[in-house]
């Protein structure tokens, strides 16, 4: 059917389309956002933006229980939110093929940490495939659905920002038929309660040998021979870095986990030195070290433990750096951190907030986190999505007055709501500021339930945030326009000085969304 130039995210979506999926769910997060966007815009697959990753995982898992195939995609930290259903779904197994596409972000180009999802796959005892380019991303996604149905397990596809955000040619294939819907009741295998757990765990453990057999059968990990006593073990995208070296060295290309230990032993057996290349944590290197005395990698200090590995650090290890990476290139580049756009309503809100002089401001994750930068310097802490309100409660609980929590509309719906209920229940004295710009702006303006539009662009019910906060028991709820600085300032001042949980919803659409709506 011919080749197409595709983003890595689109290649994964295309693999899922060709695998015959019936459903896809996601919560936006760089670098994985465009997987669902591609599916929503280019297929008839039922696609949903979920309100958070845990819900996305559970709804997609529900689809798998009907015998149909489902894809769930998210960024690496999203899996922390979804980890509860994720871990136990491995015990229960799946019915229709169920694939979890994770976008890791080594280098933290757009993330709060650099965690490596291969550990999660290993922790849950499920297979994980790691493509090295767009074509493999498509093929492996398709294969992941087959493996999922063969082993009755969720399968993870782990990719990284550089692969997901790069274009490469991808061969387009035929779309397989969807599975038919069927309901099955099998309590011992579908209900995770204590009396079933040991047996479910036994079943999962018994599948570990089968996983290795399947990985072997599909030749997902390959040895490329060459006459040298030095060899490279290259995981995922680092296989491309190894090829760019243009050295005649033996390479063990790793694309699937759990690791085939015998293959590692066979590969390192006659080598004098092994170099392990992997993006993320030294997941493979720590194992290889138990099979060979001379291993170069991150643990040895030859490659950086933090940041994206990239081709530059690989070139450095092979003393090829001068051709590729002029030393200290960064000293010629001016730092250009992202800033709040001109006209951004968050800017106006922060001006009013600073004038009201809160004692401490707990931030959250979204465009509004940029308020931590000069000239505003309006935020004192930022941890993870949904943590602003809970952190404010903790700080206020120790007698600190005038604490404000700042949270965006999507983040509030994602994980802020339970924290607000918790604050009310535990009689906190805090001001909660929901910066409602009618969009998930940070990740590219996806819709939220407060806008009333679905992933497919259809109208749906609109969530009323003010009513919701009242129903949570907030002592006061005020809706202000951040462009009206006087009213916003007065509401903040009142909220900081009045005991109880006071909520301000600063409502004005993101300037970029407003511009789009006008055109
Ligand atoms: C657990 C997790 N999921 C997803 C993300 C990606 N992400 C960063 S901010 C954000 C939402 C921002 O939307 P909103 O709260 O409405 O603020 P805005 O950017 O519109 O100001 C998302 C989805 C993340 N950092 N962590």
C-alpha cells in the first residue's frame, strides 16, 4: 500500500489501526499526545480523551473485557497515575488485545522527571517492546496486539520523545477486522480479591517462560556479528546511534523485554569489552554487569546517567566527537526557556496574585507553572499533577496563614478534585485558584469536560466547575475574569484572609484558543 512519512506517534497509531482496534483512550502528555490525536483524526476508531490516565487505562481495559482490542496511550508519568489498575490487570489478564503505549521523556524536554517505564513493565511482569524507528514502532504495535492475545496479558510499547517526535518513512498495511463483542464471566480469573490472588499470581508467573518463548519466536532481539573483541548492546532507538557510528562491531539489538539472559551471555561470551547503549536508566546495563567484567555504560560513568543519551554522548565514548559534536556548543546558544504568551490570562492573574502577597504558593503542572519564572516568580513549589491543593493543605495545617494553591482546569479535573474534597473534609484554611483557560493548553489545546467537546469534536455535556466546587463543600466559590485585575485582586485578598477553603475560578480562554475560535 506504499510508504508514508510519519511521526513516531502516528506510526504507533497506524499499527493499532492495522491491528484492528475498536477503542483508544488517553490523557494528553508530551511526547505521547499525538497518538490519540492521529487516531481521532485519521480513523473511525472510537477515541476518547479521558480525565486522567487511571481512568483511561480502566476504560480501555473494560473494552478488552468485551473481547475487542484497545489501545491506551500516555506519557511516562501518566503511568504513575494509572499504576494501580496497571499492576493488577497483569494478574487478571486480558481478553481482546490490550496495548499500553508509553512515551518516555529522557532529557525531560517536557516533563517533571525522566523515569524509565521498562521498570514498570518488569514490575508488572508483562512484555515490553521498544522500537528503534518509525517502521518498527508501527510493526511492533501491531505485533504487541498479537502477543497480548496470545499470552492474555497487557503489552507495553515503550518509546521516547526523539522517536515519537521524528518523521520517518513507514510502510502502510491493511487494516485487520475488529474482534466481535462477547461477554464472558469467569470470577476466579476476573475478580482480584484476596482468595483469588495467589492463583492469579501463579498464572502470571507461569506466563513468564511463555513471554520469553514468544520474544524468541518473533526474533525481537538480534545479534549482528562482526570480527571485533568489542561489542555493543543497543536498546530501542540507540540501535540507530550504533549504526551511525559506522564501526565494524558486533551488535546485540534489544527490542523486547524481559531480557533473554541466554542471549546476553552468548553475546558477551567472547568479547573483551561491552558497551551498553540505552535511553533512560541503566536497566539492561545492570544485568549485563553480572555477566561481563568490562562493561561501559552509565553505571561505569562512561555515559551520562541523567539527560537524553543522544548521539553526541555515544560519539564521545567512541572518541568520534569532533566530527559530530563541537565541544561546548551550548556556550554559543542563549537559553530560551518557554514563557507565558503575550496576552495569556495566566499573566494577568499572577499580577493580581503577587499584589495580594500570599505567604506561600503551591503550584501545579500546566502552562501556568511558567508563572514560577521571572518576572512573576509567583510559585514556590511544583511536584506533580494535582498536588497543589494537597500540598497547600499540608502547609496550612501547620498554622501558616495565607497559603494559595494554583491549578489549571484540566489538572483540577485530572487529580485536583479529590484533593479539594480532602481539604474541605479536613477543615483546611487555603485559597484554591483554578486558572480556567478552557483548554489543556500546555499539551496543544485538547478539550476538557469543562468545554463540552469530545476527542472526535462532538458536543457533549459541559462540566460546571463552580457548581462542582460548591458540591465539594468549598466555603466560597467566586468566578472572576483575570483581565479584570481589580476584581481578581479583591477576590484573592478576600480568599487569603477568610478562614476555610475558598475557591476562585479565574476564567478566560487561552489567547491561542480564543484566536482560533475567531478565525
Ligand atoms: C501525570 C501527568 N499527566 C500528563 C502530564 C502532561 N501535562 C502537563 S500539564 C498538563 C495539563 C495542563 O492543562 P491545564 O491544567 O488546563 O493548564 P494549562 O496548560 O491549560 O494552563 C498535562 C496534561 C503530566 N505532566 N503529568
